[in-house]
C-alpha cells in the first residue's frame, strides 16, 4: 500500500533538508492544502464499474470533481443540440431536404444518450495523491487508470471557459515528457485547482532536485 503525502505543516524550527516531500506548505498558498480542502464542493462517492474484471482502485484517499461539472456539460451539449435541431429544421422546411432527418436523427439520438450518461461519468472521475505519484482514473465502460510520477511533471496548467468561470470550476492539466501519460482533471472547484497546482509544482520541483 502506498501512502498519501503528508500535507500537515511542520514548524520551521523542526524542519530539515531531509524532510519528506509533501510536508511543507505549498508555494503561493496562504494556508496548507489539507485533504478537506481538496474535497470541498465535490462528489463524495466514486463510481466504479460492477464487473469483476474492472480496474481495481488503489488503497488510499480518492478525491473527486465538482457536481457543477455536470451542469456545464449539460448546458454546453444542450446548446450544441439546439444548433443541430435548428439546422435540421432549416434544411427540411426551407430547402425541403427531408432526407436530412435520417443522419440528423441518428446524431441527435447519440447526443441525447451521451447527455444521459454525463452524471454517471462525472462520478467516475477521481485522483489520488500518493507518495511518489498522482493516480488519475475515469470511465465506466472505457476505463482509464494512469499514474503520473511527480518528478516527471513538466507543466501544470489551469484552464476554464466562460461556462466554467460562471460555475466556478476549472480543469487542471498535467504535462509530462511522454504525451501519452498526460492527464486532464476536469470540473475542479477553482480554489481546489489552484491549491492542487501549487502543491504539485512544489513536490515536482523537490523531486527533480533530489531533496
């Protein structure tokens, strides 16, 4: 079993250069990033596939994303659905291209099915801070479980669109030398994304310098 890095602050007088990574206060944060800070305003139960052959979750504390992510996805996809319907109405009613309902109807059915799965998919997102790496998992039907070593992180990026800003969430992107191991954690509360970014940057720098 691997342990989550200790994020409890240690008095300056008792720290040494051999102190374990993760015990210091994150760079740029006004207070320590405790586990409860990472879990504020997020889902409380990580969804897993029911099949016995699923990718098993590692032991330890798993953090999740904000329920607001569901609303952002529903609204953005709903806008796309409205545009598709408007185009189909124009093609069939104005240009009399009645055949357009066939591909359009298939596309609308797929989009509606995708919208119905959004709440369940959102609960399947999770990440875990272990001693040497960050583990990210997502997916119910198509699962992905990836571990990103702290020392391999080259860039930690926060992005958010207009809808994300309106709901107070952001996505955190971890870039490594190998593009295949890059991770994007969507739907994080804004403050959580910033705190997690500061923590990961500090730990990554420490691991690269060998302290």
